[in-house]
């Protein structure tokens, strides 16, 4: 009898268990259409529950601000977010992989590298049980002083957009959401909360909006973070023109618009502008019953809340939060991730100079290596919200010691006031490796200048006076000044912030195990004033009300939206290489430039004009790239376009296509790069639309913005 009732109980439990695992509600059924599932779920929610989805947690100051919402009644967990974009910034003791900076990634000009980068991040997010990573960073490197340049992808919007799209695809392919940030035009970081980025529509469309447009249209990004700054006088989170009108109505963006940590202020304005979720220190803007009360008082409609909640539920379903058990599994700090961190780091290092082929270092010939410079024993990275704590961290000196086991490595700690010993050692060394370290970049940490701190330039010059075989390896979050020493130097390898495997990756490149193939994603000028915003006195931002500038409190519910500074983008579309070419300013190293240990030639195969209609041009540029040297390597073919007689001032050349090609010694490959309407068009402020005039356009193909292998004029009707 006892056994029988036990059996019955067991059968009931078994059935209940099976039943509980079955999707009972429509919104749980993964085979149904996404929008139907969203509607089903939305209809089950009370106003209170809906509103609770629209803000982040405010419970403590560790990781918990990085979660939001959840619907306990329906067994739907909170959505969990973490910072990127240069790896996962985790809050508990679990360390993660510190990838090279995304600035370095952009110098790879390799969309597959961007995808692999995203995949590593996504895998670690899955393992940590997290859903949204705050990256990619997609603001422009308008000035080399931008403290967060290392988190962005250089000065060209098309290159940034293309790299970001693939980074996003890498992340989202496994059900983790990427977050394109900081929308829009948040180039300057100091005082960003009170600074308005002001520009005309054409500048916005052609430069600062473009990467976000690409992230939406091609990357299908699931979340976008609004900048802390203002755009044309209104905080972005409260700016209906750039949120509702552009992102939603025009670009049909169906993901979540969430705020940066201090980006929103006024509940009703923020809600009406199109922001879906307030987070971090401004979570209270939709929290603390403020959004709820605004609906109850009739200031905003429940329909508006529903629209936000639809976007948010779309994110919950896309990231598997609704059916938590259906998520893919990930892993953390695996050998695969470590190897990727190392490989990716080598892929974006840029060889700027290599006189007399000093590099790669041949241990058969080079016996005595002198290592010095403030960067030799550190693994630098940017500070602030993107800081990743990794399990391993290999300094250049450690990397060299394990690579060049048969050489005598003489390390002399850097002290600019005591160079006597260093110089006498320099005279007896076969090669000198000087690890130059730029000023610390970071969030809210725009740089004061681009000089190498601590008299490094003087020491480099003294070393060069004593031995011609000096290699300078730069480690920095942005451009460093090279003008005073680069002419006499033997070789320069720029390594940016290269992540946990800095030392290993540098050793790989210096030894020639890896042939460098990185190309600059920005211009390196002779002096700071050569850059447009410095030349024109537009950086930093200008105070609006004299010296006594009121600033808003940084946190707390009594914060007030404050508009205290103007950052005017008066150079318009003439930023980066567009400016240098327009003004005829010779850069030290141009946009798109980078050397290799082998040599290449680029030749024209043909230009196929499929359609020459100016309102719908379709052109295929075919080029042949040959590796004419003795080593395997990679080259990047870059297509630029300029209009001959434009009706508005246009840059002489603008990047419109590129492809990275890997070639064995002696190998030749053909590439075909398509050009379409947007490759030729500019934004007409007059007509409020993209326009490609009939007329002549020059297509330039080369391996930098300056080094053009061939050009061809095409006429559009
Ligand atoms: C930064 C964001 C970051 C957020 C959360 C903000 O201060 O601007 O980039 O995602 O903090 O840490």
C-alpha cells in the first residue's frame, strides 16, 4: 500500500515536472513569431509591472546597478548588463579576458577580427549569465586628446561603422546583446554631462551618426546607449529629434534605447523623447514611481509606455531572459580566449617605420638587446568604466624574455635624469628597444597634450645619437607626439593599449613570428594644432556663462540638467584626414598607413559600371594585390572617392570601401569592392536628404589615404 501511494506521488511529480518545463504561455514558445510573443507578454502585464521594466536597479554601488526589471510573477529574471567594450568588466572575483583596445582593433581593418573579438566577449558574458554588454564604443576620434579614444575606433565613420557592425554580429550571434554607445557625438569626455555638441545636420549625418546608422541597419544592434552630453542644446536622452525622429521613425530601430549612467534628468521629457530605460545614477528618472505617476497624472500615455515595453520585451526575448533555460553556454579565460587576445593584439599593431629592416629581430645576428623606457614593465590600459581585470597580464619585458631566450636582454629601468649608464649600454648593444608610454587615457580623462611624459623624447634622441638601431615601441590610448624624434629613429611600432597579452603580442611582432599588417585608423600629425578642432580653437569646449560655470550635482535625485559648455563642431565634415587633405597639411603618418615585413603591389583589374545613374549607381572596383616579398603577410586595399565639381564643399577623398587581404609570398589575389549610392552621396542640408549629383567622381585605390596605386574617373548621369 505504502509503495503504491509512493509510486502515485512520484508519477504526479514527474508529470508536474514535465508540465512545468513546457512553455505554457504563448510568449514562451520559441517557435512563434517574435512580435506575437511580445504582444502576448505585454498583455499580461499591469501598468506597475510595465513601468518596472523601464529602469535599472539602484540598490548598491557594486554590480547591482547593472541589472533591471524582471517579472517575478511570470518567472522572468532581471536583465543583466556589464561594461565593455574592451572585454567584460566583471564585478565579482571572476576575472575575464582583457582584449586589446578597440582602437587597436580598428587598426586591423579586418572585419573578421572584429567578429572574433565580439565572440570572445559574448562567450564570457554567457558564462557569467549576463545579457547586455555595453559596447561597441562608436564615437569619433575628433581630437587625439579624447580620453576615451582607446574605446573607440578612430577618425573615420565608415571604418568605425564597418568594424562595429562585425563586433556586434560576433556578440549577438549567440544571444548576447551589444550596446552601441555613446549616441550621439560624445567626443569630448571631460565635463560631458554639461556640454553640448553642436553641429549642422550634414556633419551629423555624414560623420557622427553614420556608424550608428550602420549599427542599426547592418549590425541590427539590440541596444543603444544615449550619451551623457547634450546635442544641439538638449541632453540626448531628452532629445526627441535624435531619438524618436531619427532612430525610431527614420531608421526603424526596434531595440532598446537606454541611458548612460548620468544621462537623463526630467521624467516626462526623457519619456517623450524616446528613451526606453534609465540606468545607473539616473535610474530614478523612470524609477521611484516617477514614470508611473506621470502616466497616472496623464502627462504621458500608457500607449507610450507600451511602446517602450515592447522594445524592452524584444530584448528580453532576444537574449533568452524570458526562457532562461534556452540560453547557450559560454566559457571564460579559456586557452582559446587567451590565444585570441594575443592574436588580435598583433593584428592591430602598426609598423610605422622600419629603416634598413631593423625589424624583425634576427636572434642569429642580434645578441645583445637593450630594453628600456617607462612602458617596458607595464601592461597599460584605459581607466574608467572599461577597465577589465584579467587573470594574466604580460608586460613587454616578460614577453621578450620568453621569446628571445638565446639573446642577452639587458633591461635598464627608465630614469630620464640618469642616462649615463643607459647611453654607454646603448653603444654596446645590437639593438635598443625603447618602450614609450603615453599619458594615461581614460573616462573623464581627456589628455592635456600628446607629448610623451617624463622627457622620453629627449632620451630617445640621445639614444639615437649613440646607436642608430633604436626601435621605439609606443604604448598609448591615442596618438603620441613623434615629430621631434621620428625622423632619426630606426623603427617605430605603435601598439596602443594591447590588452592582457601586450608583451607576448609585441614579442610575436618584433621576432617576426607575426608579420604586422595594421593600418592607422586615424592620422598622426606632426603637431596637435594640425588637427582641425585644435587649429580652429574648438577643443576643449567653451564655457557659456563666463568663469563661474554652474554644474549639476553628479548624482542624487536633486540633479538638474545643466547646459554650461558648448563644443562647436565648426570644422564640419572636414575632420581627420578629410581636413589634412583639404588644407594641404602634411601628416607625419597618414590615415590608412602601415608597413609590413613584406612588400605588396596593387594594380587595377577593372571598373565594372553596372549602373551609372546618379540616383542608383552600382559600380564594382576590381583590383589585384600581389605579395612581392618573401614573407606571408596582409595588405589592406582602401577605396576613396572624391567628387570633381561638387555643389557643396566636399572632402577630396573619403573612404568608401576596403578589404584586408592575406597573401603568401609571391601570391596574387583579386578583390572586388562594390560602391553604391551612399558611396557617392552627400547630405544636402538644403534638400534634407542624401544627394549624389550627376557628374564626375574620382575613385582612388591604394594602401593609405596618401599612397594611391591607381585612380579612375567615373561619370554618373
Ligand atoms: C560610461 C559608460 C558606461 C557606464 C556604466 C558611464 O560613466 O560613460 O560608457 O557604460 O558608465 O559603467
